[in-house]
């Protein structure tokens, strides 16, 4: 399962949690855990995206000095 798919699945679980008949005491623990998992997956996706994007070259190092 890719991280994108996991993020979608976790979102669906969070959305359905109030309607699946769990006791309120269980939901008090399940929803924050699912929310934390969403945050962790999103952070790893962002970190991966930031690593794959090449840093833009600085324009000052690309220019030659004018004499």
C-alpha cells in the first residue's frame, strides 16, 4: 500500500468512525490515533517530496563577475 493510499484510507476511517457504532470511550482513543497516523503519513510524504525536488541553483554562483 502506498503512502497516498494509506492517507486516503485513514481519512475514510476517520470520516466513518462516528457512524460504525463504536462506544464513545473507544472513539476517544481511536480518533486521535488515526489523526496522528494521518499527520505522520503526510509528513513522510512531504519529506519525500522535498528530497526528490532538486534545489534550485543560486543565481549568484552562476554569474561571472564583471570587471
